[in-house]
C-alpha cells in the first residue's frame, strides 16, 4: 500500500491552549522556544531549537528517538525490528494507519511531543488524512472522532494501558469484543500502548530535541510508510 501525500493544515499559525498545547522550554542559550503541538500549529516565535538540550551527548543533527538510536547501536536494531512488526508490518488485521493512531494517542496522553507528532504524521499518511483533522480529533477525544466503534474501544484500552496495565478492565475488553475486536487485535493494542510508553519515556527521559520545521515530519512520514522503520532510521556505525 502506498501512502498519500499529506499537506499542512490551513490554520498552521494557531496555538490553542489546553493539555499538550505549545509550551515554552529553555534551550542552551537560555532563550524561550515553543515546541509545537501535533497539527495545531507551527507558528511559534523562535526558529532555532538546539540539540545540545539533551541530557547526554547525542549525535548531532538527529532529533527525537533518532539521536539515542544512533548513540546506542546495541539496542537500535531490536527496537527498529519491534516497531516495524508492531506498526509497519502488513500481516495484521488492524491497518498500519489504525496501529499508528494507537501509537499517536498513547504518545499524546504521555505528552511526548516528538512521538505524537511523527506518528500522527505517519498515521495521516496511511489514512489519507490530508488536512490532518482526523488525528487531531482522535487526540482530543477518540469517542467523538469519526472512527469505527472497534477503534474507539481499542483506544480506550490503550488509554488505560498508558495509565498503568491494571487500569484495563474486563468491561473494556468485553466492549472491544462486542464490536468485533479479536484477541490478537486486543493483544496488539496493549503491546503497542505498552511499547510506546517505553518509547515516549526514552525520548523525553534523555531530553531529545525536536525540529520546528513541519516538512521534516511530512518527509519522514512518507519515508517510513514506504520503507518501514528499520530502513528509515539511521544505521549504527
């Protein structure tokens, strides 16, 4: 399946308030910069975000999880293989776009700006969500988003996993099954949610940097959709 090209939303200059909205952080020059909220806008004031904000010395020029992956060759390959299987593999009854929505939603609930942005962009690529409004609605409230009842039920499970595994209830599982979710789809939803709690903490725990250019995420989304994560991420040297 080939991805459709996404375009920036028309209201790319807006900066709404609320959970996960643009927030100021200090870079190494002690200047305020704004990190963009997924699909709500890119019009923040400072253009420069410096990668030396990271807690450890990571390779230059590689934002988000790409920096730690290049830093640690021993763990890069298995992490890429895991995310390829979870999100990119076609051998699944949940589409790539649906699985990316789960990753995006969990990342949003964890307030991981880089992960929710890149995976939201990839979800939009898979789903033909050219104005990115679907991902925005899912992040705001999956229950009112224009998605299937099965996806609403699975995202509810994913949201509980994000809070802690024991928050998943028998009622949530029964709801998912009643609208057609299989045991494998429930399993994969829980695994994606759990894995992205790890990925989100990996990215934010090292204070990785995030580009302020939306074309980066748009280009990365196309690359990942076409080639998978292992091919799109830097090869350790």
